[in-house]
């Protein structure tokens, strides 16, 4: 009889231990879901994986494991999690739709289409039908051999120093101080009317859909209200082969550009560019690109050159926030040494989405240029440090969800501060632009 209280105590302790463990497990699931909802997908995955070891058949755990893996771009792991749910719940329509989304991202469009059509056949609620039809439209577009897109933009801007006049008109030279006079000696402001038309075409090879031929053309015009000799007409074209992998795109294209200044030929260039863009996760982008182009300057043949550039871009998105870092090297190998330069570029940009229709950005870019030749009137070789500071807002005025067409209003302001060891090239300027853009 004396042993019975001890046995009761052991049974009672075991019961409370079991309740405590169950509560801890539920807490882990709750924490994993909260981490997922806050966008901390890796932490959510780690938390849920711990709980998965204790209860691998739990549909809720598997569902959020699939969602977290999907957001991290691991579509195979997401599929495995969802398929474990279907073993126990074969008619779970939500999970079937998530599986179809995985197949879409893996470019298995036929399987994704089959699942979506099966879901439509049972007449789901109108919001679900709308989403499925929108995803089917995306599949239709992805399966087309030819696709077109473009942008048409009209803008109005004000530049308070259109001729890039120096900050001081007293210039130090080897023959003494010289006072500038005439056009460009003092800062002049003007209004510029701009138009931009960009057209893009992609042709997917029928039996090798990971390869496509991509072409882009752009036409830009800038018409000054008073200083007509500064009017700009630019035309650019790129075309070449692109390869798309699971988490990357590699483009190799030839390029040709033509620039007119004041309705006279100013510069033409033609060359080659290559860019490798990787998406380790949906929230991260890494891009490495380079270009080499031959430039011909019609108004000054001494500037004729081969221009080379190398750029590295990284971008991270978290919720409404996006941060980008851009670094580059540029070399202009001109025929005349005074125009040869090495340039290092570094820039940062921060974007914030206020809501689905309104966004803003702030950017800061710095360029350091070292010229190789000494100009006749100056003692030192030219060295420039130029800083660009920009801020802007964009508002979507109209959008068609089915086609993706939209009308957007943008307002930006850029302040430029150029500091050179030669006074002639030190200047300040402010440019404010308002543009209305139609994307199609």
C-alpha cells in the first residue's frame, strides 16, 4: 500500500510532462508560422524542421514547410512537403494549387496547367477562379514563342545648369587666372521636353525553350525650350542570345547606339555586352556584366576610343524595402591621352513601397575619374570626383492585372556635385523631372 502513492506520483508526473512537451511543440509551430508571416523564411524553415522531426505527418507543419521553401526558391523541397500532405489528404485543393505554383516556377507549364484546369472544373469561389485564370494567362504568355513589351514616356524637366558651367568663372591656368566669358561662363537654366520609346522582343526557341533571342530598341529625344543647340536625339539597339536556367539568366548581345547633339552627329558606338543575373532566392539578385564598344566622335576625332565597362549589382528585398548596391569600373581608351580615363563607380539605392500603388526611392552615386594626359593650359592631370544624389516618387495611376499594362507618374530630383582639381570642370546642377509612363 505504501508503493501506491509513489506509482500515482510517477503517472501524474508523466502526464504533466506529456502536456508540457505537447505545449512546447505547439509553441514551435506557432513561432514558425509567425516567422513565416513576418518574412523570416529561413528562420521559419529551421523552426518547423525541428518540429517536423517529432511529427512528420502533421499537415500544418508540412504546409508551412512548403510555403517557406517556396519563398526561398527551393521548389523541389516545397513539392516534397506538399506531396506529403496529399498522401493523407488527396482532395486538398489549396495544396494542389500550391503544387501547381511550384511547377510554374520550375517551368513545368503543362503540369501546372493540368492542375489549374482541374481546380477550375470544380467551380471554386470567384476570387480563387480569378487568381487561377491570371496564373493561366501567365503560363500562356510564357509558352508563346514571341513576346513583346515596351514603354512610352513623356516628361518635362528643369535643369538649372544646362551647359555644365563651372562653379567659378575664374580659372587658374599655367599663364595665370583666366576669367571665362560668353556662352557657358555663367550657369543657365532651361526647360527640357523629353520623350522615350522602348520596345522589347523575345523569341523562345521552340525545342530549346531555355534559349531565346532577345532584342531591345530605344529612342530618346530631349528638346530644350531656349538652348536648341543642346537638343538630343538618341537611338540604341541591342540584340542577341539569352539562356535561362532555374535561378539565372545569361545574356550575350551586340549593341549599336547613335547620338545627335543639336541635330548634328555627335557620337556612334557599336560593340558587345554580356550579363549574368542570378536569383539565389526570390529576395536576392546578383548581376555581373561587362561591355566593350568602339566609339566614334564626329565633332572631335581625338576622342575616338574603345570604351570598356565592368559592373557588379546586388539587390536585397525584404517586405516593402529594397536595397541595391552597384559597383563598376570603366576605361575610356581614347586616341588622345587627355581624353583617356579610368573611372571607379559606386552607388547605393533604397526603394520603399508605401502601398501597392505608391513607391519612393533615394539613391547616391559617386564617380572617381583619373585622366592620363595633361591638358595644355593646366599643370596637373585632370582628376574628378562627381556625386549624384537623387530622390523620387512613383504613383501607379492605372493598371490592368490581366495584361500587365500600366500608367505611372514619376517625379524625381537629382543634385550633381562635381569636384575637380581643374576649376573648369567643377560644377553644380539640379535637375527636376516629371514623367508620365505607359508600360505595355
